């Protein structure tokens, strides 16, 4: 049943057989098998709810406990499958009276009668008006507008903060002034979450030099052998997006900067450059996979990120010099426990400060930002580092454990703290 039109199950099953037997799907075994799995589940129970992890385990052979926050294969393949179905029913299957589509936000295919406008408009894209950007350009335009809204939202928070009353945070503001009140430009670098999916399709990380040079097309041609995967990767890697949690941290830090009349420029990791990182004050948000600039400082840190498996993807923080009661490594538990490094370092030319807030996931990165903006937390840090009030903090590395509940962090604690020479 689709809407108010009843479709015989036999007709839907015959359509599924014709589509999966078409030359277009015969060329992609993985998409064909995924469509068969999803289609059979939908035919058995059109009202069923399919979860990403369930599909990964049953249809793609992933381990039962694999982490969908790192392994995005299901999302990538279902996105490809939507496009493939659209292409099929606009081309070879244009005379089919029924169509199959997978609605956005769902993994359950829908079998429905073809509507008249299906022949002239795509399933996923809105009707085109004269003068409107083409679909790929339209998506890029939407991303740019979203980025502009992010920046304008941060600016609005800064402007509002100048007139709003606020609770004094002398410890927080003293640390902020120490970091960024040195006359150098300060950049807050948002993570590039699109990069995670691109690296997943490549089967490994991108180097900082390749990232800075934007060599995405060359890497896709070199390392992604499936032509369908390669085309998808080349398309979505140009959509620069960040995490909502990064925007929240940027808002809070923007307020801090404005209260001290310190200029703060918010940029994407993809727009950063080596000269700026080397000579400016920089705040880096996110994991090394979402922000390759983090890799510049990995060797200086005691808690280092280790992506020890690619398929399914898994990471941990390795403790290079465990102290008593510390573990040699810390591995996050998906949707339960995460970790975050918060580090205060010098930039490569020793002319400014680096504040590194790097979590095992975007939620844990947000917890690190909350720690830095919290008066109680920063007082705790001073106590742990044995620094008297009013004195500057030394370079340090803080390691936090976060509890994750419903994609939020209600609680976090300090696991370890180190000073750096």
C-alpha cells in the first residue's frame, strides 16, 4: 500500500526482479545485492523500520558491534542506490507503470505508481526554474548559504554578547587572554566532516599535503576503483560541511573573544593554509580524520590517535607514557563513551598559540570546548597543574572521558593531565 493506492505484491516483486536484472544493476553487484535485501524486507513488511547497523551486519557483512559513526558504508551505498534507481526509471525503466524509490531519512524502499511528473523531474531534486542553479551547483550553493548562516550566527552571538549581562569568568578569560592576546591573528578552524566519508571510500586517510592542495579528484581516480563509488566521492567531497557541535563551540568561543575585544576569524579546515597555522593563533576542532591539520601536532602529544583498522573503521587513543592508574590505550565505545584531548601548544614558529580540541567523535569534541569555557573546569585545571591564581598556565595536555547519552554529553571527567616543556 502506498498512499491510497493498493499495489499487488506480485507486481512489486516482479518489478524488483526486473530492476535488479537490468544491465545497470548487473554492473554493480554490491548495489544489486543491497537493493534485493532492502526490497525483500519492504515486501515482507512495508511498515518495517530498518536501522543502519542492521543493514551493515545483515547485508554487508559488517561485525555485529561495528561503529557506524566511523564506518559510513551503509549511508554511502544507500545514497548511491537512490541515484541509481532514479537513473533507471528515467532511462531503461521509463515505461514502467510502477517505480521504486528510497525516501530520504529512510532505508525502506517504497513501491508506488508512476506519477506524470516522474518523467520530467528527478526523485531527489526539486523542479528547476529558469535561472536557478543546476542540481550540483544548487547543492553547493545551499552549502555556502549554510556556512554563511553559521558565520553570521557566530557573529550574532558576538554582537549580542557585547550588550548582554554575563557571569564573570576570570579564570576562563585570563586563559583566553594568555592564549590569544598576543597581537597575532586568531583562527578558529571548523572540522571538515565530509572528509570522513571520502576517506572511508578511499580506504585510508588523506595526507595533509594532499588535503591542502585539494587533490581530491586525483586521489579518487587513484584509490577508488569502483566507478560508481568514485563518481559519488568526487561529487560529495566538494560539499564542505561541519558538525553542529563545532558551531556551538564556535559560538561560545566567539562570545569569549568579543568580551575581550580579541578578533576571531572562523574558517573551515579546507580553507586553512600552512603559513597561517605556522604563524597565527589557531584553535583546531575535531579528529585527525576530520581535520588533517591536527596531524601537525600528533608527535608532540602523549595521547595520540591510532586508526588501527580501516574496515570496519576503528580508532583509539594510545597513551605513550602511562602513569600509575592510567591505561596504555583508550578506545571509545560507540554511543556510550568517548574521549577528547585538549592541548595548549606553541605554533610551529613559536609566535603564537595552538589550542587543540580533538575528540573521538563530534560530541566529545564539544565536551572539550565546554571544559575550556567553564570557570569551574578551568579552576580545576589550575589546581591539577599547581598554578597559582593570576599566573600564566604552562603548555599542557588534558585527556577527558565523556559519557554519551542520546547524542549529548551530560557528564565528562579528567582522565589525565600533562605539562609540556
